[in-house]
C-alpha cells in the first residue's frame, strides 16, 4: 500500500511539472507576442549615423546590453563591442511532416524570421548550403540570452519539432558591416 501511494504521488508530481512547463511556455509566448505587437519596425537607415560612440554605448547599457571597448594594439583605435546571440537552427527530432505541412511550416518560419528582422530583434538569418545537422543561423540583437531563446523558440519550425535551437553569446564590433 505504501509503495502504491508513493508511486501515485510521483506520477502526480510529474504530471504537475509538465502542466506547469506548458503553462510557462504559453505565458512566455504571450509575452513575446505582445512585445512584438508593441515594437515599431526598425528604420532601414544606419542607426549609428550622427551619434557619438559614447551616446551609443550609454543607450545600449541603459537597455541592458553587454558592451566593452576593444583597443587595437597596432592602431590604438577603440572599437565598441556588443554582445549578440547567435542561434544555430539544427535538425529537430520531428521531420516526418508531409510535403504540404513542410511547405506551410517553411512559409511560417520565413515569416517569423522576417518579422524578427523588421522589428529589429534579428540582424541576419540564413540557411547553410549543405545538408548537415545545422540548418541555418540567426543573429539576435537583444539584451539577454533569455529573450533570444524565447524569440528563437517562438519559430513555428521549432514549435513543430522540425528544428531545435542552440544559442551562444557572440561579440561583434558595433556598426561594422559585413564584407
């Protein structure tokens, strides 16, 4: 009788934890959706134009971003470094969708990434050119890992299990273009 009671208690705890996790994910999704709806699209002009590095740095710090000054030993130039978050989109465990479902998910995935770019949350996204485990990347321009993780996991492909996310902090010089 005692073992049965303990087993029932364990099952109850496990079910409760799963329900709490589902509730937490729904709450996180709702918060993200509300933030996305509130945020105005980022202008396509250079956000650094006409601002001093000190002002840019102060703005970033006030918004919660991690930054530091890098001094080049040869030139003695100072470069403002900002922390971004790079999300690796990897093959997920559920890749058996039919062609119609795969196409729908791909359209929703691209719409999600486009919205992340328009709202200024993501600076660059794209697939890899091979058929490896890592399918693509997105570089998130947000102040925290938690926010990057939430935005990346809101992707319909991730929600469907077709992709999984692996995120790492990544530093880059603020305002330097790709070459």
